[in-house]
């Protein structure tokens, strides 16, 4: 029997959004994207993405790949040790992080940092200690933080509040199910959230309802590429251009014009990262 041909998927540029959008969280140094970087950046441009926050998970990744972005000044950098790597974190790592930030003004935020109790790659007390150390570094450098919290929202909030981060610049990356119940508290602390592709998934009605209630000026759009591609590209490699589909879904949930939402979230992202 002949194999059924897959129907062509719509392109992000078909949405015809203006060149005012931004991807607040991308891992462009992942192998597939890094090897296709010129194409990735061109598709992003055609989709209206004009600023991208490139997140390096660790100093080694930062030093290995930062020069790959020399030709694309529209990328700003974030750097931190992911909670899954907390078990191998040392004092030398903390010193290396501090040195990197002091030597590169493209580094605009400490992150992604936080807690991950889904994979439990490191014991919870170890994750908490590494999280606190990096929060302290961000305070010393007077920089924003980008937060990773999976199955750990209550503990993440507890630590951030105890460390005096209420009112400081913080972005709750990949805002999703376990954060929805804490959305009011996140907003009360003055923090931002970035909305990923799963907001487009049919089963995530609760997430769409939560997104509809959040202050418009606290919202950013992200891909977390190469993961979490939105509908209609779900199951495929994600990339910054596809943030346009996420923005369109958020606009529908909020009963807003997509171009207005796209532009507003892009402007908020640039302010947050000083881009």
C-alpha cells in the first residue's frame, strides 16, 4: 500500500504579522538549529521575529557557540546552569558564570535557572542551593533572571520570595500547567511570563483561560526551540519563526488582534532584556 503523503503545513510568514515580534526563549545552539542557523534566522525574519533571546545552558555551551551568533545582533544572550545540571555545579562554575557576564554585554539575564522535580536529575536540596547561588549572582550583577520551574512552582516561588526577588525583573519561562494555579502570585510579585507552543494544543484550555486573564504588559512569547512546536507544527522541530503561531493563539484567547498582541509582546521582551 502506498504511504499517505503528509499535507503541507502553513508557514509562519503566511500569518503576515509585522516585523515587531520576538522569541523570548530559544536554544539555537542545539545541533539541528545551529547547523541550519542562516535558514532559521531568515525564516524568523520573514515571520516578523526581530529579536531572539538565545539561552545557553552552562558556561561550556556559551564559550563553544557564542561566536556563531556574531552575524546576528538581533540575538541577546542568557546564561545559567539548568537545574538538571545542579548535581555537578561547583564554586568554579559560579566564578566562571560571573566572569562571563562581566565580559560580554550581550549577556542580558541569568537563566534558565530554577527547579525541576519532574526529571529529578539532582536532589531537591542541591537544586535549591544552586538556584539560590544564581539568584544571588543576578542580584550582584543587577540583571534579570529567567526561571525554569517544572512540577515545582510552589517551591520556586518560596525561594524567590525568600531571596527578595519580589519586584525584581524575573521571567517565568514556559508558563504552563503547574504555574497556572500560582499565576496571581507570580503577577503580584511583579514578574513576567513567557507563553510557549503548548498553549495551542487542544487539551490546554485551562492554560488558554489563564493566559486570557494575565496583564497584557506581562506577557512574552517563546518557542523553547527546538522543543514544544505549536500547532500546526506540533511534533516537528520548533524554531523562532513558529512563535508567530503561538502569538496568534494567545491573541484568540485574549480576543485581541494578532498583530497588536505580537507587537505588544515583542516590545515587552525588548524592554525586559534591554534589547
